[in-house]
C-alpha cells in the first residue's frame, strides 16, 4: 500500500519547466557563444566590405563608356580604357570552358557511374582533389613548357592554363551531382530496357544538370580572376586581338601592369578594371547560386 501511495504522489521537484531563465548556465553559455559567432562574422566581413567600398568609390569614379570601349593609353596619355582586356578575358575563359567542361563531364561519368570503385577511379579522384589546391602559377609554367615554347604567347595558351585550373572543380562538382540522382530513377530506366548510355544521357545528366552548371559557373568565376597563369601564357597586348595565336590582354594582367605605373590615369584605370573584374566574378557566382537552387 505504501508503494502505491509513493508512486501516486505528485513529484513537484521532477517536473520540467519550459520557461527560459536568462541567468541559467545554459542560457548564458548560448548567449555568449552566439555573441562571439556574430562578432567573428562581423570582423571577418570588415575587410570584404572595405575592399568593395573602396572599389566602388575609386573604380566607379573612373568607370565610363570610354573606359569600356577604348584601348589602354600610353604613359603620359589621358583617357583610354581597357576594352581589349575585357574581350581577351572573356575569350580565354570561353576557351578554358570549352576544354574543361567536356573532359570534366566524361571524367565525372566514369567516376560516378561507369566504374566508381576501381583503382583508376580512386586515383583520379585523389588527383582531382589534390589539383584543387594546385598553385595557379604552376599551371602557367606547365602550359608555357608545353605550348608557349613551341607556338608562342597566345589566347589559346592562356585558355589551356585556365582549363587546367577549372578541370578539378568541374570534375568533382559533376561527380557529386550525378551521385545525388535518386537510384530509383536509374533503376526504373534500366527496368524499362534502357541501355547504360541511354540512362546517362536521358536520366543522369538532365537530372544532375543544375549541380553540374553550378560547378561550371564557380570554376569560370575562379578562372576569370586568375593572373599568374596568364603571365606565362597570354602575356599582354595594348591592342584588340585579331587572332587566337597572338599575345592577348586580360583584366588581371592590366590591373597588375597599371597599378605599378607612376601615372594617375593608369592607376585610375586599374581601379576601374578591378571593379569590372569583381562584377564579372559576382555575376558568375550569382548565376551559380540561382542555378544551384533547383538541385535534386
């Protein structure tokens, strides 16, 4: 009887309270850690926003139609622009994309679908992950030894150097996107009598396309801002390009050259070119984010 009485008594001391107590140890710890997180985030964003504000203030004052359509000026010449550098950057990024995307997709298909557990696949995956931290200047040195020594400085050599840097990002992003395709979809396709190639082209690639395009856009954004590989491959030119196999201007090299000159006009153009380059990279990153929102 006593046992029944003990279990039936309301145990007030063991009741849980859902009321938040501001001076409770857990609440204090949570508040302190949240404040530290916000503080570190704000401190980390100060350099980023300071650079953006400086670019808009310095580069925006010099950015006009002439800067976007004219050729680079000489030493003591006023005015001018960097239209040839914009065109050269876009052309070399396009060449790099045309080289890296097909090769990267084929490699990703092999790694994700055809033979993902083979020794060759494991080695290729390890090499791709290692190349993501590959110093960009070494890509320029490699392309210089392979192409520039034999054919000279050119937009093609610059595109090849950028493709070397883009390839690991494209391969890894495409592989992960293909792995995210639901197995039920591929099994259903095989059950309907589709061949492996039909499953890849009709099911896997269309379904994983948003993630693949996101990786491509991020790779393009990274390549557009590279300068070290282009020093060894494309060099620079003060004129519009007339063919692919000649030295070609780029925004990053123009910024490097003009920022070290003792002329105010060239320094102002370097600021304006920096702003344009940041806007180009920003556009590609925004496109990657928008495309990535529709992932499987």
